[in-house]
C-alpha cells in the first residue's frame, strides 16, 4: 500500500470522526446508549427484587448465585453507561440522569463503586450459601442503590417503559 493511500485513508478517518454528530460516537447513538442503560437498570431492579422475593419465600442463598453474580457483573460496568452527552435534555430520549453525574463525576463514580462492592459481596455470600448474611446484604445493596438514586436520578423508580 502506497504512502499516499495510507495518508489519504488516515485523513479520511480523521475527517469522518470529526464529522460525527455530537449525538453519536463509534456508530452507537446516544439515544441507543440511554435505551441500553435504562433497560439494563430495569433488569437489575427486577433481578434484585426477585432475589428478595426468593429469600422471603425461604429459599437458600445458593439458589440466587447466578442472579447475584450477574448483578455484580452489571454493577462493575454501570459507570460506563453514562458517557458525556447522555443526560436529561441532551438527546431526544427521556432520561432521568441528573446533570450532577457529570458535574460531580468523582462522587458518582464512588457511589457506583459502593454499589459494585455491595453486589460483589452479595454474589460471594450466595456462592458460600450464607443465607442469613445474603439476606442482610440485600439491604446493603438496596441502600447503595437508594443513595445513588437520591443524588443522581430524577423521578421515582417505576415499572419499565414500553
């Protein structure tokens, strides 16, 4: 491949990247990022509540090992679902993400890390079949969720939108 063709290709890629709309990066629209974020948060809420229901029904913690591990996996990726440009009013999508996520990013990341730590512990307790501690840890996970939502989410938690 000639140097001229390589230089032309690099120039084209750079120009194409500059030309991307502020509402799209790497071929994924910010509207799609928001939809993915909302669906994932809805699924995590459903997963969390189903684990609580299982504990109320007298199930052992080990029966919740898979959903607890899935929740912990999701929690580690949560902060990446809030790129700049995906806040309320920045796209045509409805979002309850408050501006503070981006203006207070260090504290948002710390709150997300607290959630990830709580869910990681939950998964470990399920794997160890420590039902009493697992049930208590569900309260810690709930507290981590509520603490973050209070500071970084507008509106109440509701059933998923269709």
